[in-house]
């Protein structure tokens, strides 16, 4: 039987169905009840109603049958196209592998179209689509040695060495507790990441405060305090000298301080949101003021760090205090109305479960958090490395950002449970007087100061409409800027690279919705950092001689050189 006969392809398709495709068929059949108006398979009485319009399902099925027939007719020419997972020549050179990949792509498209055709409430539709997307990503033939023609060819060419290396890589990753995204042996915090010169000048059980050595003869009178997300290590802002936002700020003449969060262990298992506000963010503001001698400082919050910072400023405003002159928010939620794909994880039952598990004490594992964020982009951040590391026996190249991404951080259980309920679930932070934090009623309308708000266009963690929503919450004079790329790559975009773009409205208008803002925005090439630097310079006051020493007097002495101990603690 030759490869050009219908009998060969019929047999190949049958073998593929038996070895790989039964699960596709079962899932396809589970949707067929909708053709007769029966909706999705029976769900528990507490689940929302779900259905697919019969005419829509019939159209999808008819197109699927037509495309499948066309695929079978192509025979040896059925090479997969348009998907980088199957781009290697080996996929086209192996007829059975080519058929497996082409059939997979056809089935995957059908399932995603079915998920998009579901009629249900928005959260249910998003959950169905997310679940199907995860299943589709996990089921790709490229993920399994029995079907991955590229990995098989590499095993043959290397006389089995790639398989041996893959097993070694798998054992290594099992011992470290996560899939390697980069060659972590090439990095060390303080040696070739987090290398900006500075010193720890204050610490308590929650954080260390790092002050950086000035790079200019004069500095602005108002220092800059950076509050990074406590979900990650601070050195995302100080990876390498050429892409360090911290070093850039110092080079612009800002006396710069950064909060370096402690990686919580069981001793911090009872720490609350209030503790992080009072004993960390507010304390860091007070210490930066005392060391610099300035009446007010400028402050920047990144992601959850921005949410913490905004809450802290509302608490201080309720006390009649205004120690911060201007605020910068980078990819930050204050209004959690539109949280994007993360909303699929949040409902009353899931939040209540977390409250029961750890609301009174315990830790939310940094590894679990990291896995959750990785599976938001399963092909890029999970299966890509499974295939490369284990099936092909490759060592991923060194990449500082991915090293940081793998350096996970725990969260105290009470902090995490409070955060889930009052932000993602109930969106209480933007409800004036709804929350009491540190003994004060929170009202963001009282946080009246100049604000620079940045969002990334392709951000899947803080979607751009969610970042923009802060413009409608804070009452002061605001500037909104959108950058290209995602949650991290959009932020860490130094001007020297001359990469990507950013968008600004020349008229400065901030309409209610992001889409209306974007209609009037103009694209500018390169990094948004220069625009932010010009804005921040206007908020920073007069120039003073740069300090010769770290800290101040006997109260704030140098504890140790940057980056300090806390950032080196592992989850």
C-alpha cells in the first residue's frame, strides 16, 4: 500500500483515531445534543444554563466535515501550516505526523469555535472557553514523543542522547519544583541581576528599603519610592543595567528608594492586608521622607504594588496626611470591574474556599501562583518548555526576565484571602467608605494628586481597559499612556532599545471608556520611559547636591549592600 492511495490514508486516519483521537470524538459528541436544542451535557442544578444554537452547531459541523474530507483528499500533501509548533521540516516529511498535526489543528479550531458559540452568562462563557483552550493546548501531538516528528528525528540523529538529556532535564525540574523556562544556572541575584549600586537602610519583618547611589552630581529634592508587586521579586525593575528602570530613574537625577519584599514563610502566615499597608507601604513612605528630609515624595506602584500604594494613600488621606506629591501607576488595578481572563478563577465558592483554607493563617504558595499565571498562556509558557526541555533534550537559553519569572514568592494566607474578596470578587476598593483599612474608611476620591497611569496594550494580567479605569477613579490631574506588548515586556522597555511604541492623547482628554480614549490617541515610536521621565521631572522640585552617604544619622544606617537578604529568599 503506497502513501498515495486512499486506502493508506484511511488506515492512517483510523490508526490516529484509535491512538489519539477518541477523546476528540467524545468531546465532539458531547456537544451534539445542542443540535436538537438540548443544550450542553447535563450539569448540576446549581450550574448556569448553557446551550449552543442548533443552527450554529449544524453550520460548524458541516464545515468540519467538509474540511475533514478535503484534508483526507490531500493525502501526502496534508502538511500542517500556520502554527509554529509544527513548523519544523520533520513534520512535513513524516506523513503520519503531518496527518496527526493537521487533524489536530482542524479539531482544535472546531472546539474553539464551539466554545465561542456557547450561549451563557459572560463568566460561564469565559470559563468554558478557558477550559477548552487548556484542553486543546495540552492535547497537541507536539506534546507527546509518540507523535512529535521533530523530537523523534532529533532522537535518531543524536543516537538517543536527546532523550537522555530530556530525562535529566525532567528530573532536574522535578527536584526544583517547576518547569525551567531559562538556564537558571546562568543568573545570580546581586551578581548579574539586581546589580544597581545601593544599600539597605531600613528593614522590618515585611520588607527592606533599598536606597540607590546617585549617578548625577545633583538630585531632585523629592525622592522617588518604588513599590513593586509583592507577588514577585522587586528586581524586575533592575534586571540588567541596560534594561533597569531603577537605574534609569537614578540616572535622571532622582534619589531612588525601592521596597524589597520579604518572601513570607510560616512565621508570617497570619499577616494581613492591613499589615502590608501600615507596616510596609506607609512605613516606607515615612522612612523615605525622613532620610531625604523632603516634606513630600513621589511614589510609583507596579501591578499589585500600585493597588497597595493606592490603598495606602487613601488611608493617609483619611488621616489628613499628604506625604506623597505625585503617583505613578504601572499596569495597576484600582477598579477591578474588568479583570480579563483572571475572572474565570473568581467566584463566591472559590473565594470562600480560600478563606476557609488560609483566611486565618497559612501561606499561598508562590509556585501555585506562578503556575496559574503561566497557564494563562499555556502554549508559550508551559508546553513550549515541556517539548523543548523533555522531548528534545534542549536547555533553554539564558533570559533574565524568565529567570525572574521563575523566582516565585509566597503570600500570607489572610492577605491573599482579603485581596481576592475585596478586589477581584466584590470590587470594594472603588466603593467610597465600603472598606475599613488600618482603622480608616477608604475613599480613593480623596487621593487628590498628579497621577501618571500606564497600561500595556496586550496585557493579559491587567487588561488595558482595567488599567485605564483608574483615570475615572482618582480625582487629580492625570496623564494616561499606553505601551505596546504585555504586562512585563511593555513596562521594561528602555529607550536605548528603540523598540515598540506608545500611545498618548495630545489633547489630554480622558473619556469614560478606553475605546473612546484610544480613538483620539496618537502612536509614538519607542519607549514610554522618556515621556514619564519628563512628567516626573515636573513633579520632583528643585535640584540639590547629591547625598554622599546612604541613610541618615544613627537612625537609618547601612544594614547591608543592595540587593539585600530578603530578595534572595526562595519560596
